[in-house]
């Protein structure tokens, strides 16, 4: 009987050790799987961050190029209109001089037309001065408006 009890106790101890070892092995396996998953998650997050940063850098370069192109377009337009405005100013100076020597009958009519042109020119110049602060979003509308105003001003000046 002692032998059977001893054998039974030995079997229970071995089974208990094996059962504990099996649970311990399972926990170690689970811990290793979780660590591997954490590493893979971290790697995936780093790759996503790298792709995101790369895409943002590419977008930033394109935005900067578009901004430079817009600045050049705006400056070229501003220079062109300023040249036209300078020519108009010379034309107005010539008209002022011509009005001074005009006969009295036509002088009053010329003075009124020239005065109107100066007012129209000053309004255009004020609108034109805002060109430096025009954004890309409002550029087309502003340019169209300025072109129309210029056309009307130039047409009025040519009629005098």
C-alpha cells in the first residue's frame, strides 16, 4: 500500500509539475507573441509616419513652387500695369499742358474731362496698390477687375 501511495503521490507531483510547466509555457508563448505583435505594430507605425512625412515634404515642395510661381506672375503683372500707369500719367501731363493753351471755348470741356480722368486714374491706382496683398484664391477676380478698370480708364483717356 505504501508503494501505491508513493507511486500515486509521485504521479501527482509529476502531473502538477507538468501542469504548472504547461501553463508557464503557455504564458511565455503568449508573452512572446505579444512582444512580437508590439514590435510589428511599432514598425508599421514608423513606416506609416515615414510615408506621411515623405508625402508632406513632397506637398510642401509643390506648395512652395506654386507660391513662387504666383509671386512671379503677380510681380510681372504689377510691373506691366505700373508701366502702363506711368505712360498714362505722362499722357495726363500732356493733356494738362494742352488744356492750358486751349481756346476758352474748349478749355472748360477739356478741364472737366481731364479732371474726371484724374479721379478715375486715382481710383484705379488705389485699387492697383492692393495688388501686393492679393492672395492666390482671389487673384483671378482681382486681375479681371483691374483689367476691366484699366480698359475703361485707357478708353476714356484716349477719347480726350
